[in-house]
């Protein structure tokens, strides 16, 4: 009997690995397909880089207007480097087609019908053909080398987008071989829209970059800003200074999206994909700066374009990781049964409450007074209205996102327990969609009515508040408000840029004044509600260090505030009327701070908190008044 059991056990040991052989073979097949897809992707990126070199060196007409043959011959006479470059480009890109055919055949054998892997491989083949046809159109129409036809930039823009799509399909094929699931757009809420906006705006940025590079090739200039400022400059030249601002704005959108994804969809796949996006976009921005510094040499243009393709690919990976079925979601729109169902005016009031209007009022005041100071008077009706509405929308969007993120700790604090995100009177998905609509509306309005710099600065303040303060600092360190308070210092920059399109030294000082004033103001409030922060586990200074340490820090930052507010006068940026007003306001702040330092109680903390708001408003009002009378 025992011997019989041993024989059965021995057979089981022998047969177990045999049962795994089909699985091992399948894994090997998928691994081989993935390796091949990576090779095709790398080769495609190499052809993209070579294409950029061909364009930048003016070699696009090296083979004449013959296509696909070079100068009408299979093997032409290489009489110039332009012909060599163009022939090499056509030959290398022509090899992509058989590579794509092999990919399709392999995918049909490996993936089931209708699968993401098959669809991606088919997409690679289709876009390879499209890319070849675009190249044919450019050559046949003569839109190469130094041709400045108005059709050329549009075709080149389409060329960039088609390349992105090709790279995207290759990326999906690679992910499919790793077991990635198809994405489900329905029910994704704001996250789906934000990822779509990142992908779409990155494609738009690629178009902007291609046209900007073409303008630099056709009308080279060492001083791009001066050339773009000329009223006779071609529109492609005028676009060049806008491209870095667009890149920064889209970078901010990407940072916001990645930050929210890491909080709302915290899976290992999302974290890994987020690192890809951060690395690719960071490298892209660095290369952009180097391009500007070195006046866009040919090799840098090629590298910049390749990294742009990789950035797009990383966003595709992030989308697949975030939007697949079964991903953990903290932004679910499911409402508990006890959630209030609001209608009419009550629902409107709840959405208004998401924006925190009382908090925004002081931010708007610093924005408007900075605009008056920049203009030396009335900034104009359109800019005034756009700044008021756009500024409110941007700050309101930041506050709404903050409520979604802090929903858990808000539920533990008395003063925030009735917020609509806590009660779910407004579901988290709806709150995020509302915030997204406000942010996009603000950006578009400020860009249209003022300028792109204004829109970018307002959006930068939003991203800084959400990512740096709310997500990175608030729950980790008592220094949260010292660094994160910079978000509230962006409004004067927005107001100044709206009027002048640039940032002057006084605008930077106004930013610095709010930055050093914020700890005084906020820590006084923290003394008043420290029990709430303690119950929520938020490491505000009074909770971590105690009341005495908090009053010491308030006193120190009061001294710094007094010093910073006097610097603009000694720099000759403001006049004597401002200095007198600042001295009186600073005296009041010092007296109240010393009173709080001597006796830490609710009454003195409340005085400092309330006076600090009046202090900042009057100080900025005097800046505007002084500038109106001195300009």
C-alpha cells in the first residue's frame, strides 16, 4: 500500500511540470512578441529622429519631387549630403511597413479575435501606411526644404499627430502582451476627462512644437522674442515664444492629473506609469530649455521630438493603468442612502460652497489691486471682468478639488463636517467634474481676454495648492503652510501679468509679501481650531509643537513680514504714501503679535487672525493707490 502511494506521488511530481508546459510556452510567446514590439518601437523612434534631422538640415528635397523612388531611381547618384539624408530616411521608413505586417500576423496568432492586442497591431499597420502617404504628399507638393506654403504647417501638424497615434498603438501592443486590460471610458468621471485632456493637449503641444521648429528653420533668428514682436513677423514666428508657455501649462495639467491619480487610484500599475510620465515629461521640459539656450541645434531638435513621442507613450500607459476595469477607485460616484438629495437653489448653494467664496475674496482683492498697480490706474473693463471671473473660477476649482481630497479629514472636524463632499450632497465625481469645468473655463477666459502667461500663472497657483500643499505637505509636516502658502501668493502675479504680459520686480515683491504673511495669518487660525486639527491628525504647528512655539513662529514671521513690506520703497518701486501706510499697518500687526506672545488665548489669536486679513487688504490697496498717483 505504502509502495503504491509512493508511485502515485512520484507520478504526480513528474506530471506537474508537464501540465505547466503549455502555460510556459504561452508566456514565452507573449514575451517574444513584447520584445519584438519594443524593437519596432525603438526603430520607429529612430526613424522619427532621422526625419527631424532631414527637415532641420533642409534635406527634404534631396530626392526631388519623386516618390517613392529617389530622383526616379532605385539607387540614385549621391551627389550631395541632402540626397544621402533623404534617401536614408525613405529607406529606413520603408522598412517599418514589413515590420508592421509581421506584427499583425504575429498578433493574429497570439491574441483572440477582437482583443486589444490584435486591434493595436492593426492600428500600427494602418498608421504606418498613413505616415507613408503623408510623406508622399509633402514630397509631391514640394512642401519641403525652404517652402513656406500656408498648407505645409497644417500637413506637418497632422504628420506629428499621426506619428503620436502610431507610437500609441505600438505602446498598447506592448501593454497587451503584458496582460493589460482594455480601458472603459464610461463612468470614469473627471479622471477620464483629465487623462483625455492630457493626451489631447500633448498632441496639440507636438503640433505647436513642429510648427515652431518649422518657423525657426524658415526664418532663423538669434533673438526669437524680438523677431516675434515684429508686426510683420509670420505667424509661425509669432508662435515660437508661445510654445514654452503651452508646454509649461500642459506640464502643470499633467502634474495635476498624475497627483490626483496617485491619490484616487492608488494601484502599483498607476504608480509605475506615473513615474514613466514624470520622467518623460521632465526630460522633455529639460530638453526644451536646452533647445532655447543653444538656439535649437539639429541634434537637439531630433532628441526633443523623440522624447515627445515617449511622453505620449507614457500617457497611454498611464491611461491603460488607470481606466481599466477593476481598478481601485476612491472617486466613486456612489452615494450613501442617507446622502441628501438637493435640488434648485439648495443645489446651487452647495456647488458655490465647494468654491469657498469667503476664502477667495481676499485672493481676488490682491489680484485686482495688483492689476491696478501694474496699469497705474484702470486696467480696462474686459481685463477687469476677466480677472474677477477667471480668478474666482481658478481658485474655486482648487478649493473644490481640495474638498474631494480632504473628504476623510473634513468629516472629523466640526467646522468642515457639513461640507457637501462630506455629506455627499455632491458626489466626488460631480465635484471633480465641476472643478475641471471651472479650471478649463478660467484658463480659456484669461488667455482670451488677457494673455497666455496670465492663464498659466492662475493654473500654476491651482496646481501648487492641490499638489504641493494638499497632497504632499498638509498631512506630513507642520511646515505645510510655510511652503504651501505660496499658492495664495500667485494672485498678484496673475493680476500684474494680465495688464503687462510680463512680471516686474514689484510683482515679485507682492508675491513675497503674501508668502511671508501667510504663516502669521494661518497659524493664528490654527490656534483657534487646533482641537479640530488634532482630531483629524493634521500636523499643524500648534498640534505638533504647542501654543508657545506657535506664537514664537508668528512673531518671527511678523518681523520678516515687516522687513519685506518695506523693501519695495527702498528699491524705488513705490512712493512715500505707501511707506507711511505700511509703517502704520506694521505697527498694528506688531502690537497684536506681541500681545499674543505675552498671553496665548483665544481672544488675542482671534485679533491677530482678523487683523491680518485687514492688514493685507489695506497694504495692497495702498500699493495700487500709490502707483496710480506716481505713474
